[in-house]
């Protein structure tokens, strides 16, 4: 039986972080069971796992307190596996799977924020702390700035990777690596994401409803066209020469997010 948990908030970045902590804790508490332990040898064997269209680039044990991905430190001994997937000639999808040596036998995939570009290490940490085998991806491009979209210009395949393909590939690879580590399929599989990760969560529920037993979609950025149109209008207004308040056009949410005409104008911009 599939279970979909849909939670959404519209608030500040600080409250979104609080929501992430709450939602991850809620997922971590689902059907908990005594942790099972794998050996360091189990980690070493993962370097030889054969993956279609992808390659395991490293597999190593990270002990408690050591840096996994700066500045995140391992909450317990875990096996860190890095993978590169190239479904097309212009694809470069980076994936990480963290497998606690003592784990609960369950799989958790986490989503991204903004335009991604980095492994969501901080969110992965929440899963690892709960004993989950956790996977994440940079969505197919590398950038230190989560608001940077320059990678998309002239790269339609990277757009597809970001939009949908990287998430599905991470699901399949993450589960395959988890199964090789446990020597059996994970008992349960969950997806957790906020903002762009919330969009990924809803997309996964719609396109691949049998991939997960539970999905948490927080503050989903699902009206992608509307969001980017809003950003373009705001950017244009901020870059324009200063004008008097009387000369500035009145702009409401009906002009910014036409896909949702029922949205109150209080959610829009009174003046640009």
C-alpha cells in the first residue's frame, strides 16, 4: 500500500528549516526497528557494483566525527558511496549514498533546493542520524550558487536531468546500492524534500507512484513557470532606473501567477 504525506508551508527560510527538521524526524519515526550492522568489508564491495549508465567513483568508510561533505560530519560510522551517471553525452549527474554501518534497513531519498547544483549533504545528515540509508543528487550540474541557472543555457539534456531524470536515476541507483550493502532490498523507501525538493516529491508521486512507501513534500515549488516569471518581473523592476511611486505600475499576483487566479492579491506584489 502506498502512502503519500503532503505537507506545505509558505513562510520564511528559518521556518522552512524548522519544517525540514520536523518532517525528517517524522519520517525517521515511521515503523522504526532495531538497527542491523554491516561490516566495513560490505562497504568495500560496493566499489564493484555494476550500474547501468553510471559508475561508482568511490566507496569508503567514514568514521564518527569525520567530515563526509564539508561541513557535514558523520553522526556515526557510515559507508559513503559516490556515483557519476551519464545517461546522455551532455549529462553529468553526481549522486551520493550514505549507508550507516548500523542502520534500520530502510531507504530515504532527499530532494534539493533552488536550482540544486550540490549534493544536499545537510538534509542527508538528518536521514543518516536516524539510521537510514540515504541518497541525494546535485540534479546533474555543479554550482556553488543554488540560484545560478547559467548551466541550463544551451544544454537541453541538463534541463531534463534537473527537471526529472536525475531524481529517478538516483532512486534506482540508491536502491541498488542499498540492496548490495544489505544483501537484500530495503524494508521501506521514503522521499523527503522541501522547496525544489517538494516539487521533486510531487513529481515522483505522480510519475513513479510505486517507488516509495511514503513521500513528504514540503513547501513545493511546483508552479515553476510562475515562480520564474515572478523572479524575472522583480529583477527587471529592480534593475530599472528609479521612478516616482506614482509612475510605477500596479502589479498583483494575477499578473505574476496566472496559473492560480484564485490566489489573494496579498500574496502578490503591491508595487514594483
